[in-house]
């Protein structure tokens, strides 16, 4: 006789505690030996997907899962908030290229992940998020800590599941990882009722896929490549716009070879930074609202624009009708829904950027006809570089970022929060390749920087990881510093502290007649004492003369550090394209 778990007839009174044992005389001995709980099967499925870390926070609905985690087959990182867990998983995913995995409990635990899921969806980052759920019989009956995560996450995920059959766990997990990390990457949610964790099954892990409605377009059509080659042959003033698609595809080396061969200047988006080394002679800088003059003028004056993996978002093209007005526009994107969504294109190519660049390497070389254009772009870059004026009272954030670039030889993984410091990092840190910049682009999520740095460091522990944060975003997720010593995570947190919500205040200064409504912090905690409470060594820079020596000391410190740099509350990010203006209508130039 063998005890087999089953659920009694579902009704309002049934909960997870009503799972009972019944007698079975028909189970073969080998079947009995293979029986394990849904939680055990889920862990096996995660191991099969080569999962290194789980970022999570336990609760009642996922206690069966956490009981299985106790065996330590996969490293679990206990975050201090579910949003922190999702951002850490995003940082891990961005740097490693593998899906970040999150496990949280039902109700508020699950709803606390929504910001991170939406952030990952906007920036095409692969996550697999397991949200605990009440036991199956209680779903839809307002059970304690029940929330309808399927409805909530449908608009912000590539796909979502609710497990209703314990035998389906391996299939669902394998599909979820495949969907999250192929095509245009993104988050997948698996809603996991409590009883699915304790019911027994003899199902096996699987690598089989049956997704007839899921089509991954990778290879460009030959006729599209031929058309693009014709555009190249006719162009005297081409520009490549490199977005996150280049970094996701790890097509950086191909991009560098292609633009060098064809002598085409390159502009990147924020998330495209690293697509081409900062010191490449054809790199003009980031384009858009806080982009470089050379980049925005190239976008305005080019006769051919080839967009590799950028969405033409409103921070790049705030006035789409006047974006690249003289250009033939080619848009290469793995997601067909992005073609013609914002900017009308002459040629849309739905394909992986790497495959398109590979096909273009056979294009006839027309570099000679672009000499004057390249000279013009170089002249613009020289005439209007990113610049700042020295200050005897406050340290300059631009210089701090430049100097950290020197200390790290431009090789650090850099995470940021959102705001002015994010734009200064984009302008002044010398990025070289993909996976170096980990930032919140499309959603602009404050609180992203510290947990993302934790995930990035776990993905590449041998790398220096620097988190640039403002004093606003820092106070949203700084509780995640509690895990730095616990897991021996050495990150350097650079707190760019101006006592304000800097970007909000800058817009109020320019567009709202200096009516600084609730954008100035009248009282702040002692951030160094806060760091000390978490066992993190603190450094204060409140005089410009201290900047370089203090940064040297902090980066030599063996362990996590918080560096509080006091900057002027009136320091603006320049230059700037005002919202709704065309790219050439920049303000704040030299």
C-alpha cells in the first residue's frame, strides 16, 4: 500500500490544508520511487534550465517551494523587498544573457513585483517570475492574500501561466524559459498555486516544445538585404543608430567591422551604449534629449539612417514628424510590431541584428564617397563636446564619473538609478562593449540601481560593479544593502547627492517658472550612518579637492562601499532637446 496525495472535491471550504492521503494498490514500485512533490519537480526543472540563482522572498503560499529550496540545490538570494528581487534578477539577466528567476508569495508579494516585471518588459529583459497563489480550490473566492496576477500581468509580459496540473510543471517551465529568452526577450510569469507544490507526480523534466503560435523570426529576407545594399551604395551621408538590439544580439564586433569598412558614423540610444567603443573614431555619442550635438545633428542631416534594434522612443525622437527629415530610413528589429510604430520607414527588416550585419559584410565598399560627411561629424563633435565648468564649492558629478572611468579603465559594469546622474553616466562613462550598462530605459524606474548592481555582480563576480544612484532613488531600495555582506557582494555605490529630485527640479526650473513643488528634500538621513548600519563602509566627499583621493580609497577598499558625493542642487544636465522639439533644436550648448 502506498500513500498518494490528491485533492478532495473542490468547494468553498477547501484549502491547502484539506489535501489528504488515499490508498492506492495499483502503483508499481518503480513509479512509487519516481514520485515527488510539485515543488521538487519545479526545482528539477529549474536545474534543467541551468538556473544559477533564485531571487526571492518567502510567504505562506510558497512555503512548500521554500521547504524544497532548503536543500540548497540552487542558490537563493533573499532580497529585502520583492521589487528589489525583480530588479536584481534584471541586473543578472542583462549581464549574463540568461533569464533572471524570481520567486515570491501570493497577494502583496506578487503585486510588489509588478514594477520590475513592467521594467523588464519595456527593456526586453528575460525574467521568469514565479508568483505564489492560493490553493486551487480557493482561486476566485477572495481567499487570504489572493490576487489575480494573470490579469494584472497580461499587458506587461510576453506570456503568463497558472499551473493547474502538477504534471504540467516541467512543460510550463521549459516553455517559459524558451519564450523569455528568444525573439524579443522579456518576462514570463508563472502563477503557482500552493497545492501544486505538495501534490505528488511522477512526471519527468522535459526539453520538448510545442508552441505552434510562437514564431521567432531571425533570418533576414535576401531581397531586404539587397535593397539595403542599394541604399548604402547611393548614400553619401549615412548614419547607424545602434539600440539595445545590438547589445542583446552581442553583435558589437560585427557592427564595428561594418561601420569601419563602410565609414559610417554611429549614434547610440541610452540602452545601445557599449554597442561601439566610446573611443571609436566613428562614434558620435548618445542621441536624443540629452545626447551629443554631433549625434543629433547627424540624425538631422543624414541621407540614410539604419536603425539597428532601437524603438525610436520619445526620448530619442520626441518629434517623429521631423526625425531624420532628409533620410531614407531603414529599421532592423526582431519585433515586427516596432516597424512603423513611431517613425515611418522606407524599409523594415524583421530579423536579428547580428544576422543582418553578417549579411551586410559582403556589401560593396563605398567609404570613399563619405569622407566629407565623416569630417563634418568629427567637426561637430570637436566643436560641441560634452563639457562642464569647474566649481570651487561643489564637486562636479561629470568629473566624478570621468574619474571613476579612469579608475576602472572603462571596464566596470555600471548600473544606474534614474534621473540626472543616469544621463551624466551616459555622457561621461567610457563604455566599451555590451553588458556594461545596466539601467532602466523605457520605464525609468527609480530604485533600480542598487538591486540591479547586486544581480550584475552575482552574474560576473570577477568584475568591478559600480552603482550610480541619486539621493531620491537611493531611498527607495537601499534596504537591499542588507544583503551585501551576507552574500559577500562587493559593489561600489556612488551616491550623487544634491538634496533634490534633480531631474524633476530641472524641469520645474525650465518649464514651471521655478516653482519647485515638492522636489527639494528639506531633511535627509545621514547616509553614511545608514551604510554603517548595514556594515557597508562609507566615504564622504563634500569638497572638490577630496574627490580623486577619496574615490581612490573607496575603490581600493576590499568590500562594498557607499560614496556620498555632495553636488550643487542647481547642476543641470546639458545639452537638452526640450520635449516636443526636433533633435537639432538643442539648448545648453557651448
